C-alpha cells in the first residue's frame, strides 16, 4: 500500500448507483480517493475526480491500493483480470458477481493465485436494522427462531415505464427479481441464520413489458427447523416515506418473542404473550440509500486493510450465494424443493 495510514482508492463505473460509492469514499478517513474511470468520460468528470475513459491508463497512472468496481456483471471478469495484471491487491466488486457461477469460480481461483482479495459489494447485511437484529438474535432476545418473513414491496414495478427513470436495464434482465433483488436477502438470511439446507420457489412475471420475473415466493430451510420466507412483489408498496430505505417489512418470530422491521428502519420487539412493543432501534434518519449501508460496507473493508479485522463477503465465500440463486431458479423451473450441499 502507498501508506500504512492512507489507502489509495480508484473507482471504475459512474452509473446511477455509483453516487453512493463516491459519496461514501469522499467522507471516509484513511482513504485517498484518486480517480474515476467510465467509458463516457463526462460521467467520470462529473465525480470531480481525475477522470479516465481507459481503465488500463488509470491503473498505470494512479497505482491504487484498492479498486472499487461499480459495473454490471458482464464487465466484472475482464476488469478484475486487468486489475490483477496491474498489481492491485484489493478489489470491491458490485453484485451480482460475474455472469454466472462458473465464471465467478474461475475469477476466485485467479485472484487467489495472485494473492488478491475480492470483496463482493453485497451491502444489505450492513444495513443498521439487520445489524441490530443480528445482535438481538445472538443475545436470545426472541428465543429459538422458528420463522422469518421479509415482504419486498418497493412499489416501482408498475406500467410501461417501470424502472426507466433510475435503472432502465432492469427491463431487459431475463433473471430479474431473484438475480438482481432477492439475492440481497439470500445473503442477509445467511448472515442472520446461516446457510440454508434447501430452497423452494414460485416465481412469476406480472408486468409484460419486462423480460424477467418481478414477483414470487422463496422458502428457505435453515438449521434447527427455522424457515425463512422471501415474499417479493415489485408492483406493491409498504408504509414508508422512502420505499428504497428498507424496501419492505420483516418479522422474526421466535419462542420468546417477535422482532419487527418497519419501513422507517425502526426495529421493535414484542415479548411472547404480550401486546406491548419495545423499540430496539430508532427510525433511520439517513437521507441516502439503505441506512448508509454502502458507507458501512466500505468502512468495513478499510478497517480490514488498516486494522486487520476479518472481512465479510469475500468472493470465495460469496460463491455460496450464487449457488443458492441457481438452486432457486431450478426449484421454480421444476416445482420441487431443491436440497443444497
């Protein structure tokens, strides 16, 4: 690294979601945010950083310690390989990771051989409400967990212009609800409950203007008899001033009580047999995306580099998420529950 106390960061990609990456890096201690690369150089210039439209030129000129890859899956493998050739030792890569499981496995092998660390930018587990829920579950606040339900209700999927104002490529994704969206909760359920042992799925497409599925149910079997249900419908909404804060509501039900996640980001506990609720996390006040989870993830990586703290969601571990995703589509195709190794 350039300094034991300052990490040189460059970013590639300047699309819609990148604003949260750049905004986070720009207010983080221990980081020297150097440059942005995008094939439309005007978007790279709009970040206010030194701008490039050629990644190889940026890597050669800036020699970053960390490259933040804010690109769609089709560009992941080639970008990672180029970064490896230029000696970049730490990469953060947006999800969905690579084009498919085979490519993701190959990239992980190549990175390991080069001594390169890849962290997948799977940020929902870093949302403050899931961190609070994890602590409560670990403390036994609701006893033995038997049922988890998340209801995805962002309300952005209706009509011919669905997704066009923010991420228009959503309309062309042949795998949509699971590959782009539900994968967040595949990872979050793993974080909270451990890896599932089986999955079942019933998926459907409601909006005829899109290529992929936009609603469905996914049922996960977890350890000790716990079940988790992802109930997703991008047409419907939930009670929230910002539908992209939590994107829905959740219940965590156990033998000693229930945790409830509300659309404002607050978390409430109700003891078994009681009617009153106690707030264990106040409503979210962050104006940006998802409780500032992008910043939490990036801080987590910088802490790992500067202080040696363990990293979550390294790419080799994240392969499990892709395996589960493939099993979900297999279950929907076959109409049968799929057992996982």
